[in-house]
């Protein structure tokens, strides 16, 4: 499993999108990752009765070679690092 970190927030057709990758070179190499929930929000994918995007259903429709589980390294304002998965 790849370790990735937050790289940048970009404006994508008027919607803000967080970009993730191994390092800053990932952007140059076009080797970036996105959270499924952010993609669901961008394409306004189906929501459940509570208003949450059905990311699981969306991911089922993505080819296996187009999706990847990663370990996300998160650094807070104090410089402390945590991991999400």
C-alpha cells in the first residue's frame, strides 16, 4: 500500500479539490490521487437518505486498475503527523 500525503487544493471548474500524492513531484508527473468522496461531490453522485454520497456504490463502477487504497499521512497545524486509512 502506498503512503500518500496532502499536496494542494486546486480549483476544478469552480469546485475545490484536494490533491494527494507521494510528494510534490507527483503533481509534475501527473501521478496524483483524490478521495472518493471528493470525486463523488464533484460529479454530484447519488446520495443516500441522509444526504451522504454513496461512494461505495461509485467505487464499484470504477475499474480495478483505476482505484487504489493508500495510507494517508496527515500533518496538523502543530506539525504533528497522524495516519488515516
